[in-house]
C-alpha cells in the first residue's frame, strides 16, 4: 500500500464528489477516542450492536 501523503491533492481525489456525511465519517474514523470507544462498545455488547449511549455520545446514526 502506498504511503498516504496528506499534502498531495491526489490523496484526496476520492473526496472531490463526496457528500458532507462522507467527509464527516472520514474525520470521525480517524479520531483515536472514537475508535477506542467503538471497540470497547462492540466488545461489551452481547449482540455486537451499536448502543444508543454510543450514538448519543458521538451524535451519530448508522444507516441500515
């Protein structure tokens, strides 16, 4: 896999036609606190489902 260069316009070509939700997801998924909370929530969820508390904490909803 090539190394990501955040200064290169080529690295962001896929975001040119992105919707705001796509850009928001890119920012959120790179957040270390979000990733840590998500992993902990999934590990403690008996059915592996996203909990309402998690959704409220991060102000997100998941599409079906």
